[in-house]
C-alpha cells in the first residue's frame, strides 16, 4: 500500500525524518538532538507501548508503536549522518539475527524453540562478540528489577543459585535484619538494595517476572487508592488511619 506521493509508509517516515534533520530547513529542536538526548524518549515510548498492551487498547497500541518506530528512525538517521549505519542496515541486522536464532524455521535444524535453546543461541552470539563472563551483555539501562532478575538468571545458568525457593526466602529475612541494623544512610541504602535483590530472587524462584508483578501491584494500589479518595471526597486526608484502612478493605471487598 502506497500513499502521499506514491511512497510506502516507511519511505514517507524516513523522508520526514530526513527533512526534520535537514541542517538548513529542518526543525531546530530535531537538529539539536543527539543519541544521549533522545535515549530517554526511546525508553519512555517503550513503556507507553507496554502500557497500551496492559490496557488492551489497540488504538493506543498502534499509535505508541508508531512513536517507538519513530525513535528507531530518529537514531538511525543520526547514525547515518555520522557515517555509522542507516535504517536499512538496522532492518537488515535484525532480519539476519532472527533467521539465525530460528534455525528450525529458516535452516536445516529440527525441533522447537524453547527458552533453553533461545538462550543458547543468544549465548553463542555474545561469545562471537567477545563476551567472556556469564553476566556480559545485561544492559545497564534496564529497569532495576528487570536487570536484577536477568543477572540472577545468568548466574543460575552457571550453577550459582539456590536449589529451591527456601534458600531465597531465608535470605530475605536475613536482609531485613541487616537493614534494621544499619546505622548510617549509606548502609541503609546498601542493605535496602540487598533486600530488594533478595526479594527478586525469591520471586524468580517461583517463576514470576518481578517487573511484571510490581507493575501489576502498582496498578492495583493506584486503582484502590483512587476509589477510596472518590468515595471519601475531600475529607479523605482528614480521616484517621483506622478509617482509611476500613475504606481500603471496603474497596478491596468490592473488587
């Protein structure tokens, strides 16, 4: 399907990006950006895609995927201007990667794709890129919970893991005691981090995504708290903690 001057939609998007970055007639804001300044927007758009999916809103999902695609186009355009690569190279790279990672579909191998096989293929790719440690390649920019779980899963593949959830559970209580015994701010921060890391480990041992679980818990808390506020009106902040708790339980039962 073509549109606007007999252009395919992706061609039109690429030409729009080139125009925005034109050094003479482009947009002042778009011309002033670089990889670092655009990166936060890229992360934000990825989260907005996830939000639309969680809300099952297909109209918003279409729009948010477009915003995320624009981020890819933006980075690709800046890279092309610097002589590194272009959008076509990005598309070619991911196409090659997906075919390589699915040898049972595009190659001569048989079988099905499970998590173990997928991780083995990715590990081989990391080795080709020079990775030497099990934790190499876990992106620093990942949300902390998600990165903690990925680090733990990588470590577990080397055998460094609790044999069952009980070990991870005991570690949580140990870290709680250490946090309660911390005497300075730096120690509190360190022990709080250890406690959260231990909690992620316990959740992981139960086969749950810590990031997804906390996102769902946030949404549930927000939904219930807003319901309490709406029910009580402007008087909500003046209610006693006991009265607020009673309203919380009412909202909880109503769900």
